[in-house]
C-alpha cells in the first residue's frame, strides 16, 4: 500500500475508533454479553406450545384457568410476547442467585465461582429474559425480583437501565434467622426488588394495629387553608357522631370559631389556635373514609379523629412465616410433594405478602422462574382470601423433574386439597399444562402453514378459550368464558365456520390462515357484528422477527 494511502487508512481507522468510543455507554452497567444457545436457536426454529392434556386439571366451569408452561423460559417468554403483550399485571421471579455453588447452568454447563465470566453470563441470561418480560407488563404493571447479596448491585443497575421511568425499592425479607456465614457477616435476609410505575397508590396499604390520629393537618409547611382550599369545609356533628360534611366555602368566608354550635348540632372546622388549617382529605374524597372518622372530646372541645387500620409497607419484613426452612417453606413442599427434589423453596407467605400488596382481584401474574410453584400457590390462597379471580402463568424447565414431579403435583394439591394443609389447599380452579416445541423459521409457504397449525394452543391462550366446540379438517372452534375463537387453517373452510357461527350466540375472534396479511373482511361481511378478524401467521412472525432479528 502506498504510504499516503496507508496514512489515510490509518487516519480513518483512528477517526472510526473515536466515534465508536463516543457511542459507548458513559454511565451504567457494562458487561461482556455472552452467547446463549437457547437464544441463538430461535433464529433457526420458532417456539410454539403444545398442550399436555393428560396433565390438565379441571375443577369446573366458571373458575379461573391458570397456565403451566414447561420449557426454557426464554422460549416461553417469546411465545407470551404474542399471546400476552401488555396484559400482565404483576411479574414475580426468583431467579438463580449466582452464588458460585453450581446452582444454575449456562449453555448446559454449571457456572461455578471460578468461571471468569460468571457475572457476565448471569447478566446476559437475565437481560435476555427481562427485555422480553418488559413487553408483557401493563402500563401500571409491577415487576418484583427476589435476589440475595451476590447479584443485587448488578441486578439493580440492570433494572434501572431496562425500566428508566420506574421506581426501584429493595425490601429486605428475613428468611433465615440463623444466618448463612459469609466472609465478614452472617446473612439472615434476602431482597425483593420492586419495580413500580410512578403511580400513587399502586402498592396497596397493609393491615396495621389500629391507631387514632387527629384528622386536621397540623404538620409540615403546607398545613394552611390556602395550600389546599378543597380541604377546608365543615364537618357536621350531632350527639357525638358525624352526620355529614358541608361544602367548601368561598375564599372570603371565615368561620367565627373552630366549633360553631347551632341548636343540638355542631360544625367543626379545621382551625387551631385561630389559624385556618385543612383536613387531611379533600371534600370530594372524604366520604369514602367516613366510617374511619370519630369525634372525641379534648381540652379544646370536640375534635375529629381518624382511626387508621392500614399503613404503608415497610422496607424490612420480619415474620416467622417468612422462614424458608420453616413450616411454610421446605417443610410445606416436602409434605405436599415428598422427597427432596427442590432445594430452598420460598416461604409461601413471603410470596403471598409480596403479591398481596401488588395484585388486584382480577390480576394476571407471571412467574418465569417458577421452580416449585410457590407463586401459583400464593395466587390461589389470595383468591381464597378475597374471592378474587387472579390467574397465574408459571414457566419452568423440567431439569431433575422440577416441572412434572414438583411444580405440577404441588399445584394439583393446591387445587384438589391436602389433608395436612386444609387452610391453604383445596382451592378450586383449572390448570392447563403446555410444553415448548419448535417449527422451522425459514419463511417458506410450507413453514407458514405448519406454524399456523402449531399455533392453535397459542391462539387459545391468547383468547382464553380452551373448550373445543367443533372441529373439521380445515377449521376449529373453541369456547371460553366470554367469547369464542374460530381458527381457519384452509380458506375453503370459511363457509363451514360461518354456518357454525350462525348457530352460536356469542362473539368470535376469527383467525384465518394467510400467506400474506390478507384482509378477509369481505368474506365475513354478513357476520361482521360478531366476528373480529385476525390473519395468521403474519402477526406471530412479526413478533418473532422483532425478538430474534
């Protein structure tokens, strides 16, 4: 190469390197991203689900239907990116803690403390899965990760990077009061890291010992009437009890006293020492806590107090029920399942209390490191407590028989009942069991037709319609609680589907096989009021191309 050309090449190489340095992350978590076989495999074969009907548990119609997926959780999360995008309320996971004690594998090999890429492999594994899981959460969804001191600092940085607009809170849970000896300290706790949207009240209050507090705001710098005019109004009292609330007066109105008497009734205003203050609740919201308010006689005369039975969760949890080796952890699992096939299960109540403050009565809860199934058990107990209809999705592999010999038998005992634990088992619901499978990824017409056939279970999961109604060579219909799903594998079967739909009173989601993204609306014009059309497999392929590239 001529000297001038070499110098130009050298100069351009240096410029490119400077530009590359400028694009590098300047703050945050940096690690060596390690290839993972289960991720690379998806570029050649797409994951689907196959139902294992012999492992289904049916307790009756009208009950919540839960899902248990056997297989690598990366593949399960990929499928869920099609079936449940933005549909999950809460994700709770208990990933491997990466202690260096060969407690997890990467590319089918144990990762021990001497592996120079131990932390990078763990971060790569978690990043791959959390990036997929993020797509499943609703806008107000909550993610909770259980972790110990080995990876907590790195996990927090990873979560901050993936969820930059959320709030991270680490709750310490004392799960082993005897402690695990470290080099300098004996560790008695682990953490539950809550990743919460910036929505006030998204984490529920908890029951606390009843306490009585003055209802007037006497603290801080914003206690005056002028700081919140809607919090200044009279509370009407008769015979020592609250009988109503008055309207917010005009700004120029000033009560003559804190307590204004009129016949046998009284008006109590939020005034102290002659200063117009404010009540703790605005006029438009005070009615909802009316039952918590009482009138008490004080040295200043009658005043209004609030009896509080709820409080904000603390960041340190300590209760004998949280002990992993206690009655509701290892002992519970061994009593229900038998043997010692799963080490260190979570206490049922540590998961139960996490979900108690993060779920609602109809929430969908996902655990993609399901292990022994504690999350599913906790969801069932919560439903029993408040009559809720929460549904869980559990994903676990079957290494050492965990899925079929531990998780499934436990959930079966939770649904059917166990004589040793009548209070926390025997909770009727339904379970569908699936395992991951694969179809070729090459975009040929043959492979698209195969994917459509193999996607039946995915479509039933997406629509929550599992009961077969009718089946022909080119069409299937399934029924759910609220609607029906029709799947057309051969366009010549559209006429047969429409005839079947005409005899059924209910709305349909209709999936029609198309090599492209053909709109079949003209063929369904006469039933358009009861049919929502979705061509397949194009929508599935778009999701997979986004994930796998």
